[in-house]
């Protein structure tokens, strides 16, 4: 077989799969550390005699840390490389977990939550960034979406660990066990190479070639190297660095897409639905605490299950169709959920309908905005400022997450359950229009081909598979 026709061997492809899975442990920590607080808070409240205000501080300081981590992560990774920043995130996760588990005062606990948040913010962008840069174009969607899969598994694990430690009121253990994935991430990353794209950007062509050769055949390595070098040549003509370059006219469309998806991912209500699911079901008539807990687990399982589906089909079906279909499902289920609330019924039928709507909503998110947002922001930005641009999108995501968490109780009081969900449904329609008219398809194309399109330039074509 000539080099031109050769395809990568199983073991070559296995290398990227293993590398992506290890890196995605950062996603697991993202999910776990954001989810664990709901179980832990029940007991922290008693141990530290928290006021409602301090409860809010303990919960929300993770988000403050995440915004800070997202702000710094991108520029740092552009400057020092993707690998050192992932190692830094692992270290921060471990320190945060230990500090939270041992915190003698509520002040230290708040600090620990901030540190954990830094890790979460860093991981949220560095994990998809690194995976996208090592992945071959034809499997990039599924590999990067392993990050989202790990986020959902992390959330589910946090529920399970919460239930397991409840009998001993073990909130310190709930935080402490997160040291284990932090160590796995750190040790695993230690053995993984730097991203080939970052190496090319920093003139280390031989090293980049060696890294690519671990997962590609010679002809694939050649094409990707030529594409990267061609863009590097253009880049030297119009150098881009730092945040202000994001406003350059040719980069602006990508900036709008990233920020739009970031905000819509949050303001269509995902985290209120995830964390208020038990409350929602209680309002429509569920009573036994056990049933409520089981439903919370159900939300977690549906989230994981449909994310697995997304990982499997995203490189075949593409990003756009998933977004378009998923947003329709999310909007319909939100509108129906509002309807159930407006009936003010606590009948079994109302409870059942609410459960179905919740499941449909989570499933629709899990095949669309969940994975596709984090994937697309790792694909659509030019290499020279990829880290910083992803930072902007990630900050918008964490910032919107924070604002929704802050405003949801107010919204609920002002509009009632029905009004709040109908508002989310209206936002779902706007998000759908945004996707339909603004978001391009990136399936199957190399990062360099996507960048060349933005620049209005041409690079040697990737082999059609
Ligand atoms: C979002 C999180 C959300 C999670 C749920 C992620 O993509 O960024 O805010 O909690 O998905 O699965």
C-alpha cells in the first residue's frame, strides 16, 4: 500500500483515544466539583451554622474562581503551552480538594471553593483545546466531546458520592475524594506530549512531526504539517496576539459564534433544571424524599446516556444538525414544563408529564448545546490566538452561569414556575435562530481548513476519508 492510501493503524488511533480520555479527567473534575456542593451543603450548613447569605457565598465562589481560571487559562496556554497548563490545573484541583476537605473554618472553605473554581475554569477550556489539537479531523468531534461526557459522569458521580456519604454526614469526604481524579490527570498528563499545533506555532517543527506521527500515517502528517506551515506563513504577515486582536474583522464572526453559544448554553436554563429538578418535582406533587433523590439520579443518568450518543454520532451527523434538533427538543420541553406549572396541579398525570419534560430537556441538551459549545470553541479560532479566544467564550459561559444562578430565585418569585420556564423557552427560540443563521459546520475538516476559511485563504486539502 502506498503512503498516500495508507490509513492509521489501530494502535496509532488508540494513542489519541487514550490521550483524550486521560485529558478528559479534567472534565470529570469540572462536573464533580460543580455538582458535589448540593449534597455537601446539607451538612456544612449545620457544622458551620451558615446564614443563607454565607451559603450563597460557599456555593457561588466556585463560579467566581471559574471565571478567573477561564480568564487566565487561555493566554497562559498560548504562552507556555497546553501541557504545562493542564498540569497546573491538576495541581490546583488537588490542592482545592484537600483544602475543602480539611477546612477548619468557613473562610477557608470559601477559599477552597475559589481554588477549585480556578481548576474548573482552567480545565473547562484547556481540555477541549488540547484534545482538539491532537485529534485527527475525522474523529475530533467525538474525542473532544469525551470532555462533555466526563463532565456529565462527574456530575452523576457527585450525586452518588453524596448519597454514599450521607449516613455519616461526611461532607469532608465528598470533597476529599476528588483528589483521586486530580492525581490521575496530573500523572497521566506528565506522560503525554505537548500539542503539535502549539509546537508548530513556536517553531518546534521536528517535535510537532513526531507527535503527529504517533497517531497518523506519513501522508496525514505531511498534509497537516503543510497546512500548519502555510498558515504560519500567513500569520507572520499579519501577526495576531492577545485579546485586542480578537476584534480584527476576519476573527470577529468566530468571536460572535463562540460568545453566542457560550451565553445560550447557560441562559436556556440547563443548570437551573439540573439543580432544581428535585424542587420542580416536589412542586408538581412528588413527596417522598427517596423518589426525589432517585429522580435527581435519573437526570444524571439521562445526561450521561445521551452524551454517549452525541460522542458516537457527532462526527457523522455533524455539529449543526445536532444543535438544530436539540434546541427544538429543549424549547418544546421547556414550554411544556411551563404549561404543567401553569395548571397548578399536583396529580400523578402532572408529575408524570413534568418528569417526561425534564428527561426530554436533558436529553436534548446532552446531544446539542452541551457537547457542541465546548467542541466548537476549540475548532473555530485561529491558532495564533486560540487560547485567548477560548478564554473569552469560557468567561462568557461561566459569567452567564453565575448570573442565571443569582437571578433564578428572583425570576421564580416574580414570574412563577410557569413564567420562568416560558422565558427559557423563548430564549430557546432565539438560540435556535442564532444557530440557524450564524453557526457553520466544522465536521471532518482540519483546524487549518477552518482557519483558512476565516482568513479567506487556501491550504492544501486534507485527504477525503
Ligand atoms: C455546561 C455546564 C453544565 C453541564 C451539564 C456543560 O457543558 O457548561 O454548565 O452543568 O454541561 O451537563
